[in-house]
């Protein structure tokens, strides 16, 4: 008999913070060895910790999307050329002459190894970022994530959750219908199979949309409580001022001249935005049944992703040549040891994950 006592589920925001930490680390480097290590870490954690739910199957779709992005980036370099000068010409394509007003743009011409390698590094960085977002989609329940949002962001959160759950349900419908067609001995590949699968998938999507609209209407979605006008104006001022402060503080942190005022302005903007969201929550009175709580394990998972991001940011400032290897001249990238060890900290959620054990 299975043990019905289960551990509390991990807070969905912890998975998103962990994934965004890995994604932030990916934006700080173009080293293919570090990016491959980030991909391996995210894949291992997803394989170990993801639940058996429709949205958890979307990770493979993000992997295919990341591969498509990488191939498109390489295709642009082959067709349109690269701004990186190179001497190792791999192939010379017929070049199409362009008018004078299109100076700086070319179609065809010489394809160099340096240009392809630079495009590969750049495309791999974007692909890794997409895979990290896919890991968050596969690990965190969108409906549980919606419950954790402040009341002021509830309507926006519903729209985002509906958009995020559309692709996983669509993929689940395609797998289910293709399996049913194979069991009946009917083709599930090619143009004919795609057309015969597409109509039931579209019908299922429309039925879910109608059911979702009816459920939202029955639950009073969009209804707001009356709040005094001064509270509404204060909420708008705090939220707008807080967002402007966050933008100004972030700009100060990214520029050398704004290092002195960046952190205070950023902290003040975050405080004002949080206060505005708390006040704005009065317009959307809601109750939560068994809300998710931040457990020590959730804090550990979120901290592991944040630590990876912070250490890679420090490494990018301390040794930029190691995290952004050059392509002119052609040299093999080296694996920096302590940034690689920092990326391995992202494996921590896999070792803190406990599957329910069965007892006789």
C-alpha cells in the first residue's frame, strides 16, 4: 500500500527563481563549455524533479525551439555574412549585388570559420536562456504559481498562465491523438497525418477556451472591490514611481558612472513598487485555499540559482576573457574552473528532491 503521507510541494516561485538564476548566468558568458554545463545542469534537474503532468512535457519542445534558434542564427551568418573578420574561408557563395543605399549588407559571399564560430557562441547563449525558461515551465505548476501572485497582478497573472499552459496542453493533445492513430493503424506522420491530427487538436483547444471562460465567469473573475479615490491615486503613484526607480537603478548598475546611485535608487524603487502592489491588492479581494508556503527547501532551491547567477556575474567582471572567448584568431575555448564549479551549484535541487516511497 502506498504511503499517503506526502511532503509539501515546493513553492513554484522557487523553481522560477532557480531557472532565472541559471538564465542570468547564461547571459554573462559565451563560453560554449560553460553554456553546455548550464544545459546539462538544467536537464538533469528537470529529469530528476519534474512531476508527471501535461506542462512537464513541454521541456522537449523548448529544447527543439532552442535548436531551431541556433540553426537560424547560423543560417543568417551563412546568407548575410558576419561582422567578425576572418581569414579561414570555408566556402564562397555567389554574392548578390545590392544598391548603394544597402551599404553594409550583403547576400552571399565568403563564409569564414571565425564568423560561424562567433554566431555559434551567440546563438548558444540564447538557446541556453530558452532552455532555462523551459525548465521553469516543466517544474512549476502554472496554476499554483498564479495563486502566489499579489492581488494587484491577478488579472495579468491569469493571462500569462493561460498563455503558458496553452503550449503544454497542445503538445499533450498531439501526443495523445498520434498514439490513438497508431493504435488504430492509421498514419500519424506526413502532411496527411498532420491535417487529420490538427483538426481534433484545434477543437480541443476551443473547448478548453469555452470551459475556461465559463469557469472564470462562475468564480467572479474581473470583479473588483470599491476603494477610496486617494488610495487608488496613491497606488498608481507608488507603482509608477517604483517601476521608474527600478529602471533607473538598473541602468545605474549597468553603467560605470551610475555605480554610486544605482543601488539606493534600485532599492527605493523596489520598496515603492512592493508598497503599491500591496495597496493595489485591496481592489481584488480573494481567498486562498491551502496557500503554498516558503519552506527551507524552497529557499535552498531559489538560493542555488541566485548563487550561480551572482558568481557568474562576478566571474564575468574578474576574468572577462575566460567567459567570453575570442574567435580571432581561432583558439579552442578553455573551461574556467571556479565558474564551472559555480554552475554545478545549480544541481542542488536534484539532491534535495524526495520522491514518495512505497510501503507494503
